[in-house]
C-alpha cells in the first residue's frame, strides 16, 4: 500500500509544495514545529534512511540543502535544523525546521497556521530557490 507521502507525490492528497525534481519532492509540514517547517522526501518509497542506495541518499541530502537555504532566506531564524526520525510514516523524510529555540526541534512544540499562510509561505520559499 502506498504511503501518505507517495499519495502526496501522485497528487492524490493535496500539499503545500515547495519544490520537485525527477527524484525528490518537498512540501510544508501541515503540523509544523515552526513556521517554515518542511519535509523533503525521495519519490522512491523506502522506509528507512539508511536503506536508501548511496546515490539516492546523497541526492536527498543535496536536495534538502537547497530547500534549507531557501527556507533560511525566507523565514527569520537562527538556523535551519534537520531531523530524520521516520517513525510515523514508513517513507524516508527529512524534516527541515527553522530554529530560534531548541524547543522547536522537540516535536512537542507546534505552531498553528491558516491555509492562506501555508500558501504564501510555500510561494515565498519557492521564490528563494
């Protein structure tokens, strides 16, 4: 059965897309730790990060770096943190989280955003790619 992320890639579930290329996809997390919290995923559905082949792993890191730089240009933050946890969705995903405080990295701290804010933020990050 396809993961929720594969359904997002296939357009079966809507998202606030930031970027996409032949192998990778990025979108805003709809339950963000901070404004600008994004996910980067490989289009190939693989459960665990270290099960990715070397080329896909390195490609995901390069793609994530590009997205993180755009986030940092867009969202006021001290830095963009990165986490790969992967327990909730069995599809490799990199969390990119704008940080001003360590609590934003705990996944216990969430911010509320309206649809219009998500749309504007995704557009602003895309403009900084």
